[in-house]
C-alpha cells in the first residue's frame, strides 16, 4: 500500500533517475566516440533534470518563510 504523501515526489525522482541514465549514456558515448560533447550534453541534461527534485525539497522551507 502506498503512502498518500509519496505521490508528489514520484515525478521529481523519475526525472532525477532519467538524468542519471542520460549521464551514463553520455559517458558510454564519450568512451565509444572519443568526443567529450556527448558527456557535456548529458551532464547538462542531468543537472537540469535535478532541479525539480531540489525544488521539491526546498518547497516546505519556502512555505514556512512566508
């Protein structure tokens, strides 16, 4: 049985995991091609996909501050 409060964090965690999958794919592509461009693009995507998780954890603090 799922907890009712686990649903809001499911999407940010999926995006975070997708970012790390992109990072691993970029690392493999960098190894296969010898170019650093795939790793740079994957690292950028990973960083952007981490933002929703960070916002999720910062939201309670922002609500308390108001």
